C-alpha cells in the first residue's frame, strides 16, 4: 500500500479517532486506543513530519532482535524520526490487550532550543523496527515517570517556562534511552557477538576477493545490509563491544591487508593502492600513515 503522509499531530489524532491534541506540537497518546483503532480499521504505512517515541506492551507473538526471535512480554520501545516510513503493524487479535504510550513531537516545538540540533545525534532514531529497545520493568517505570511529568506540564496552563521544562524532560528521556540501549548491547552478548563474528567473516571474505580492486573498500551501508541491520545500529553496537565504529573496523581490515601486501610482495605503493581499490595512491598513503604513524615505505623498510 502507498504510504499515507501525515504533516501534523492533529492529523494523527484524527486518523486514529482520538480527541484533538491539547497542544498542536506535542502530544502523549494512549497506545491502547491507537491499537483499538487499528483493530477496527487497518492502517496503511505512514510517513509523518514529526518525531515519535513509544513504549508498547501486549504486542503478542515474537519480536526479532538481530538475527533471532524472542518472546518478550515487557515494554518495547520504538523511535521514529520525521519522514521515515512507519510500516503498518498487524492489528491486535481479540485476546490481546495492548497498552503503553506514544509521544509525538513536532520539530517546530524544538525550534530555538538546544534539542533542535541535539536530537539528531541520537542514533536510535535511525534504527529499524527489529532493533527496538527491550525494557526491564524498572527501566519502563523510569520512562513512564518522565512521560507523566511531560503530560502534567502540558495539561497545566502553558506559560513561558513550559517549553523549557518539557524540553528538559525529553532530553532526560532520550539520555535514559541511550543508557538502556547500551545495556541491551551488553546483556544480549550472544546475539551481538554473533553479529561481530559475522562482520569479521564478511570483511575477511571481501578483502580476499576481487571486489576490493573492482569496487574499492566496502561501505558502512554495504556491510550493514549484508548483516541485515541498520548502519547506525551496527556502529552503536560495535562502539560498545569494541570501542570502534563500523568505518574504523573497515579501515583496520584495510590496513591489515595493506601490511600483508607490503611485507610479502615487491609491488610499488601505487600498485598496492590500486589493488586495494584506491583511485589515488596519495589517499592510501595518507590513511596508512594516519593509522600506523608510518608511511607505507617506512613500514616496508622497518619490516625488512
């Protein structure tokens, strides 16, 4: 189905047969009511002009995390940035009792605040649905408390302090979410180390194939696609597990390959750069020196 474009929070309320929002630029919605609307009226995919942060319970069935499926009865948290496609989820069955909340934030609400730019630095807004945040009861209670504070503030009489107070609560919500994601990367070690092992195998195969000379070094997007995860999620996961981003892993493997060729062949630096997929040997030499504090020729001489 063709995605349905939604420009305002009011349109979201209308689509899901909810009462009009109390504030045009920010709203907290009962997910149970939204799920009930979907039960009676299946929805197309949505493309919205606002941020959406939600915690959902009672989803029934299994949730995917990485390459595996899990039964999960606790809260599941999702993040969506403007202009991303929210694919229609199956309508809840008659025996399910969905609950939770959805926080909708129009970018105009952030205008003129520190969060207007800072919100784009939270990588989990670019994670896919299968990379949702699985919350413990304690974590969910913490977030529910923050949501209650936001709701109380915009239910009260709006004054010159309201926006600042709500913004600070949203920042606290996002910072806790970042902490909880890092916890998830650590606690789901088996799955995450499988991703790391598959990354190493993928890079080894790529750097030992003809693709390197023909296509150059693999891109972050290529690697993420091959591992069936989103690019930002993969980099976030790797930073927690190894302290390095995906791009740094690719460069590390590239330098390993360069050292191997430098120490086992008599190829010139230009020939090695070409073999590694560089269009210009200067670019190869610059990267090599940045990573090793030696030029390719200095490395060869020291090795010999």
